[in-house]
């Protein structure tokens, strides 16, 4: 009988604990800090580039300024989203489940298997890094 090994998505859920909230907040704050550093770097480089361009080509300087402002806007939006997520994490109820993302898993299928059961919504539930439950479709 022929069989095939394929990948399938596995949803990762975390049971909210104080430890999880602290780790998640630190992760998000780190990303926000990195984004702010990037914004500061863009400002520093922009001042130098624009000062040089304004002496030689005002039209190009205006175009570059628009590009820089657009880039700064994207980074600022990302930072604001991260800060909003920090607020959401702080408000998570202890003991609730938080969807952390999707992992990829391998499953073997063979003739006669019900494909949708094999590829169904498999979930892993973790509490403070320890797997507490694996939820398989149909089981």
C-alpha cells in the first residue's frame, strides 16, 4: 500500500500565565525598541543625505524626503501596533488560551485514510513551555 509524508499546519495555543505575560511583553517591547532605534537611524541618515541633496538638487531632495517620510511612517505604525499589543497582553486573563501562531508538522497519509481528518485542525496547548494537550481532529 502506498503512503506519502506531507506537512500540515498545527495551531499553537498558550495558556496565559504571569510568566507568559512577562515573556510576551518583553518580546514585544524589544521589537518596539528595535523599531524605535531604526526610526532614530533613519532620522540621523536622512538629515545628512538631505543636507547634501539640498545643496545640489532640490527636486531630488524633495523626492527623497517623501520616501524617507513614508518609510518613517511604516516604522512608526509598526511601533504603535507593537505598543498596542503590549496593552492587549497585559489585559489577558490568567488561565485563558492565547493563539501564538502556527507551526508545521509532518503527517503520513496512505490509501484509505480520510484526508481531511489527517490534515484537520491539529492544535498544541502549552503552559509555561510545557505541552499540556494535543488536540487531534476527530479525536
